[in-house]
């Protein structure tokens, strides 16, 4: 049945998106989304590889560049944020099975120089679970909400966006959370040396922005800086064969003009860019939408059945293309 869905949709290229896998989700991730366990991830691989053959990064770039349609089902795995779980769990599993992948990194966080603001929010929520009403009330006041109860305070912390991320540092100061100490002790991110070793093992590294902002919240100029600086970092520090960029969070509201402008930049020399809107069609063949596998705790089978059925239904009403 699933093979028929692929055939009818003619969506033969699948690009899964993950961040990390772990049997014991770390505090900076556990309050954001359901992480796949190692067993769940291996089950995902088993199901996906029944229907899709891994494609090398080189072959994918060649096919897209030369506008060659995929005659067979192909898959390329991608992982965002450059987390240590890549080295600890993900890469060894993929290497053992001979599965290629691209790991996307934020240049501001490599070598544990800084911490993504959403990860700060998760650490704060973890601390708040053990705080009394007085502390919750003080945090609620900073967030400008009326309720000192845990749930509304937690929800407000998790809703803080990139433009207002400094409020998280203010809350951390109140709660005596030292993010620099956390970075030194836990090293949640990969180092430059570890990224180089991944490349020696045949994996590819792409850019994911400098500080992981929501692109729909920042100006055209800041969008451009985030793309160019992060790609330049990868080029200067890792010297990859190809240049890739995956939009952090989503590429929602990224304009056609913007995509055309970054591809026209001869210094960036972009080969492919990636969104995460699921199975969708784009005006630009080199901009590819990925399928997230962490939004729910559902199996790969359920996620992919839903994606393909949704795509076919949208195609019927001509909603399968992303308008830019």
C-alpha cells in the first residue's frame, strides 16, 4: 500500500529530518519535543529502508543540478543543530549501515561557545519544576503574565522567540542558572575537530544559520547575514566539497527573491537548500522540503503514510506547491 502511495504521488525523494536520538533525553532538549530513542530510530531506519535506497550526497547534487528525475525511491537523512548525540549515537549507527547523511550546524554554537535560546528555555523549565510559588511568581512577573502557576509560566518560557531571547538570560540569572557552566560541563555541541572527523567518515556538514533565529521574525538583511556567515564558517573551517543550508525552524515566509539572491551569491556557491514543510513542491528544484520525524511520538510508518496521503489530497486541490 505504501509503495502505491509513493508511485501515485511520484515523490520518490525523501529527506528525513531529526535533531538527536537518546534513551535518556538531556535537560536542554527534553521539554521541547519528543526525542527518538535509539530503538525507535533504528525502527525508523528499518521501515524507511524497505522502500527507499540511500542516495549519496554527490549523486543527489548531480541529479538536482542536471534536472534528472528520480526513477527509483531515494532517501538522504539530515540532522540539525550539530548536537553531541550525532557523535555519540547517530553517526555510529549510520556508518555501520553505510547510510550517508548531512549534519547542519549553527556557527555560533560550535565548540560550545553559546547555547541556542530554545535550549536555554528547556533548562529553565526543568529548573522551574522544582521551584516554589514565590519563584514562579517572580518569573511570571518578568514574562508579564498574571498566573504564578507552573503550566502558564512554563508555556510562556517556551513561547519566548529569538527577538526576545534576552529575557531568558534574565530569568536564568534569577534562578542561578549558569549557561556557560552548563556548556563546559555537558558539551551539548560538537567541536570543529569532531565535525572534521565526521567528514572523514564520509558524512557532510551544512550550515544552519549563525544563532538559529526564526527567519519569519527577522529582516531580509539579517536573513542574508545568517545564511552567509554560517556558510562562510563551514567553508573556512571544514572546506566541504558542497555547500548546503538548512533553514532553522522553517522557511515559512522566505521569499522567492531571497532564495534567488543567495543562490546568485558567487561567494556562497550554494548547491542545495532545505526547508522542513514535509512533502511539498517548490519553484526551485535545488530547494528541498524535508519531513520532520520528531513532532510526535508516532512511528516512521505512521508519519510517512500521513505525509503521502496529505500530499495527494493537497495535490487534488492544487495546494501542494509552496507559494513564495
